[in-house]
C-alpha cells in the first residue's frame, strides 16, 4: 500500500490526552459528537491552527476546557504521534498523544462533548471504542508508555494497514495485524 493518499483530502491536527487517577483508572469520554460518536476515547481536540497553537498548548487547553483541570506543560509527556491517511476516506489526521504525568482528580459528568467516565485498564477493551484505537493505538500506547512512538495508519478504502515509524529499532512494514 502506498505511503501517500490517493487523492487530496483535508488534514486535521489533534491531541488525545490520557489521564489516570491514583488507582490507575483511565478517564474516557463517551462521545456524543463526531468523530467517533457513541464510542469511548481519551479527551482531546483539534489544534487551533489559525492561531499557531502548539500541540502541547492544545493539550493544556483541552484538559482545562473538558475537565476543568489546570495543568502545566511540564506535567505532560508526549507518548506518541499517530498519522492517519484517509480516515473515512474523507480526511487525514495527525494526532499527538499526551499523558498527564500526575494523577488527575476529575469527577465523572456530562458536558456538550459527551460523558466523562473512569474505567479500569482491564475493562477498556470491553467498551465500544474505535477499531483503530482497539487494534493499534491503545496497544502501542501501553507498549510505549513513558517512552515514545510514532505510527502511521493507512485507512483508505475501509481497510487499515499500519506501521511503526519510530523508534527506529521497532520500525515495521505495513501490516493489518493488531499491534504486536
């Protein structure tokens, strides 16, 4: 499969923010808006490109907006960068995955984006989550937690192929298998 898209599509840049409480539970958003409506995902949002916002500033802003928690950039660890070509054959995504390095004290509740809920790691794969998260992003997050990875997913034509691009020692060819 080619590394480049088959036709020009708009690019979206976003952050996903992985927050854990003192017991290691994961804060997830049960989304009521696209993308991934009715599915669970970490909180996050789109980078304000017209303002020149950095990915880290986006993570700080999204955490404040979505869970009313003030964090400093030095409390965030960039665990991964994931690029997706041809998401729903309508756009490309570039996602920065940040983990908050201190426990988060956030109440469950509902707001305009959906419902915030705490879940155990063991229960994560029992939840309705996007297939790319289930098969690629979450396994890579756990594998490289407190480290760094970069992966590329080609989602064109309702198929998902992916590869690790960083760290260099782990680079892979295209695969359709769940994360190894």
